């Protein structure tokens, strides 16, 4: 028969071990509380760069977790303004309405150029093989507003024009509309795509012989690229690094990171890593875009809108 004294000793031991366990749990570091989360939302053009930035940065900063989404520049900026994103990736500058929204909330927008891009005009291989290798901006405008409907009128084959472009949430859609169409509407016959991969797949389809589309330069590998010139008497340029850096290529642009204020803490460290020529800017190059050549610092007040 087990004595009462033995039972009492067992109970006391259980209590002691339970107390020790509680002390250990209370003093054990919280593994999740030290993680800093950064939400980065926006441009499809910048999606691959942003993903590689995030993966590379996280590999050396285990206390940071970066979530990347690609709803388009417009939605990314909206996410920044409604405080669901810390950073907006944008292939265009913020517009007046967005800046007014930010101002009404007391936000002080930082618009930081982090890469250079040339919106690249690409065509179905059939067109390239049949003398469609160069366009003026006026001809490009005619293709995308619908006033030019057959390639024969531009010295190409007798094939109807098939126009591909991005959807309206895309910063590239807006930039192209402003800089090629002079803010006019796209042709109603343009097929709109939520990303470049789908567009490129259709553009390369042999059945779509009259197809033309536009992509970020980092997506143009192995595609048939059209050179562009301002007018009939101008020099034509391809979107090479030197032509984009000099802005001689007509559709050169910056890609931006937008912030709701001067960043601090983990966001500041991440941004400074991105603009470092030996760190984040090498990833810009590896993804087929062009790094910023100037030495930009986050403290540069000219970046504050």
C-alpha cells in the first residue's frame, strides 16, 4: 500500500516541475516578436526584381520577412495610402490625386528611383522578318489609337495590326498612354494583359502574325525589338543601357519605390540596401534592367514630395 507521505512527495515534485516549466516558458525569448514584417506591393514590371531583392536581403537578415505582391502600380500606391503596404513598387510617378490623398493624411511621400527601364516595343517574328524593325512615335501612336490598322501602310506586310498592352492598373499602361498617346484613349481593339508573360506567349504565337506589344526591358530577352525615333528625321534608338541612361531612347523611365514618409528601422535598412551599388543594384542588372548611376541617399530632401 502506498503511503500518504509518498503521495505527498510525488504531488510536491509535480508542482515544483510545473513551476520550473512556467518559469522557463516565461523567460524563453519570443521567436516571432523579433521578426520585422515589410509589405511591398505594386508594379508587375518590378515584381521579379522585388522578389530577388527580398530573397537576397532575407538570406542575410533573418529577422526580416518581406511580402511581395504585384497588383499593379496603381493598386500598390493605393495600398501605401491605405497603410496596408510599407512600400509601393511603381513604374510611374504618383499622380496629383494620389499626392493630394497623401497630403490630406499628413503623409510625406518619398519617391525613390531605384532602377532604369526602357518600355520596349516587341513584335511577332513574322513582322520582324518582313521589314517591321523601326517606328516613329507618331506611327506608334497611330497603332495604339487605332488609326493605323494594317502593317502595309508602314512598309510592312499586308497583315492586320493586332495590338497588345497592359491593363489599366499598370503603371506602364499609364506611362505609355501619357507619353505615346498624349493622354488619348487606347484603341478599343487592344487586348489588355495583367502581366507580361501572358502577353509574350500570345505575341509569339505564329497565328498572331500582326501582333505588337510593349514590355519592360527586363522582359525583352529573345524577343524581336523595334527601335524607336522621335520623328522621321530623328535618329532611331534601341533600349540599350547607354540609350536609356541618357534618355535618348524615347520611352526611357525610372522605376520607383514609394514610401509614406522618410523610412526608419528595418524599412530604412532595406531601402539603403536596395540603392547600394554593390548590393541591391547588382540585382537590378541581373534582372535585365539598368541600375541607377547616381549616388542617391534616402536623406536627399529632393526626393520628398
